[in-house]
């Protein structure tokens, strides 16, 4: 409840501060105020501004290995240190107006909506208790991963991950060799499964808001998604079968598996989350609220208030015993909230440099994705979008390359369809490369570790993704994104 109150307060304070001014004027302003202040010009930024971002990434990667005790008790202080290491010099060099705008824009318009969404999904899914006599055999695990891969495009990768991770944990609680189960869960349910619809993953929803047809994503991502999913499920089944035999575990007797669902009303709340996101996304109201130089569109405000309301109703209407039996705690969402706050802030200059295209310090990347004839190179877009989405927030990364490829949805869905598919696949699939590539990755890791499972380190997980996903990405390149 404390976290919910904090989120509610953080969201409500801007409204409290702006409503009297609007009332005094007699109407809500509709003219954008962002034009009143200068924006950050990525063309003027040096790559040295990326040091705090690299610092927080290396801290997440190395400190749990080298200084586990210090990290466990002080990761929040480390995150704040890197955030301030960026924010203070940034304000000193760029000035209060530019720095204040960029920091507040990121906090209130990017980070806070992101946190509210995953917080709501975390709360709602934590109120659904799936119990029964499931045993983590290779067949059972394969079925759960396949089911999660399918529903991820319907309820989102975060929703599917939070819904199924606890049943998977309970089914495998007696297994000794089980880390691979959750690694492949991250690959499939937390990432690849969300590639068929704009509901599945934030980058595809960004494309939907830019004008990409809902059905276009299903049609053009179906082939790459099926190849990735079928091969990974087959590899998983092979690995899990070998691990099962090595443990000397007998196959359970054939009997009907009984599954009991408690807190089922939260499934309606989960559908409500999907409905809220889907209906407010295409909505373009004329009214918006303004605070200083920031504009808060009415659709975003309605969406965030509705999501907080759904989370509150779930907390209120779900028996406490269900969450206790579900091993529900606030630790995973708190860890994600703190670490991703530092990540969102410190990646401001990196995204600004990328947006500056050929005028910025990373101009070579813009040239890398364009051929001598001026046409985009789909394979280059796939690998570059994916590589950056492995470490940066994949939604703005998708948008950067969407615009770099021309930004016209009709052209990108038509003559440049292969390029758009490459951008989409890179942003979604390669979010599985690291724990921070997609928010559900880190949440799954945190929940597993809270249950006593020793998950791979940051680089250990990257070794898994390099071995399991790397060859598939090469195959995808030649099958789908390489010119004939």
C-alpha cells in the first residue's frame, strides 16, 4: 500500500498544482507549451555524457558478483549516485530550463507511465493464484512456456510474465536443475511472445500510435516469431529432458492434472488493463494539462488514473491469504522502480544523440543503416535496433529508427515493409539479450531470486542469450531481412 500511495501522490501532485491555474483562466489550455523552452540538441553532446549510463549498467552487471552484500543493501544508493552524476553536471552545463525540461519530461511522461503500467500488472497478476498438482516435468514446462508465448501478444509480455512465473516456480520447486527453465521463460514469454500485436510489447504499440496497422504487425511478424518460438521451445525441451533424466527423477504417474484458480476476478482486471491501454492509445483529445513547459495529454492522464484505480481495486478486493500463498511481496517492483529510474534518467543523452542522426556523435550508426543508393538496409536496421534495445529502453529506440527510416507509416508498411519488420523484430526480440532489455526480464529475475533460485549473473545471462539467441538472429537476418 505504501508504494501505491507513493505512485498516487506522485501522479496527483501535478494535477493539484495545475488545476487552480486552469480554473482561473476558465478553461484548460490546448496550445502546446513545449515550444516555449529550448530542447536538448543531441548534435551538441559528446559521448562522455554516456558515462553515467554505462556506470549504472556496469553496477548492475558487476556489483552483485563482486560486492553482493554491498549491492543487496545499497543498490538504491548506487542508482541515485549515477542519476545525480548525470543530473547535476547536466543542469550546470545545459542550464536549468533545458535540464529541468528533459529531466521532468523523462520522469513524468516516460518513466512514471511505464512504472504505473508494470505496477498495475504486477499487482493484478499477483492476486491470481494458480495452484494444483502441476509437476515441473519437461512436458509441463513446455506447455507453460508455449502458453505464455501465445498469450503474451494478447495481454503483453509483462502481463503474461507476471501471470505465469509463480505457477512455473511452484511446479518446479522440487527440481534441482531449473535455472534454464526461467532463462527460456524470459526469452519466450517476456520478449519474443509479444511480437505479434501492438498489445504485446511497447515498441509495437509505439508503431501503432504512429499509424502502423494492427493487422500489419500480425502478418509481418508471424514468420520471424514462429521460427524463433518453435526452435527455442524445441531446444528448451531437449535441455529440460536431459536435466530431468540426470536428476534421476521418475516420470509421474499418468493422472489428470487439476488446476485451481483463486482470485479469478483479477483476470477481469487484467482484461481491463489491456482495454484501457488499447482504447486510450489511439485517442487524440484536443485538451491537455500543462505544467511549466510540459504538456500532459488527456488520454495519458485518463490511462494512468484508470490503471492506478484498477491496481487499487485489485488490492482491495483480493483476499490477503491469496497474495500470501502466492509469495507476493513488494521487493521485485521496488527494485525495478529504483534501478529503472536511474536507467531512464542516465539514458537521456544517449537517446538525444541517436535522435540527432547524422549530425550527432553517433553519425556513423545512421550511415551504417543506409546503402550507397540512399535506401535503408533492413539487416543493418535489425541488428542496430536490436543491439541498442538490449541496453536502452526499446520503445524510444524503436521510435528513433522508425523516424530514421523515413517515419511515414504508409511507406514503411508498403515499399519499406522489410525495413519496418526488421526494426520491429530487433526491438522486440533482442530485448531478451540482457536483463534490462525489457522490464519483465528484470522482474522475473527478481521474483526467482526472492524464491531462492540463483539466477545467472548479468553477464552469465548474456552468455545464455548469445548461445541460444545469437544463431537464430543470424538465421532471421538471411531469411527475412537480407536482400534477395
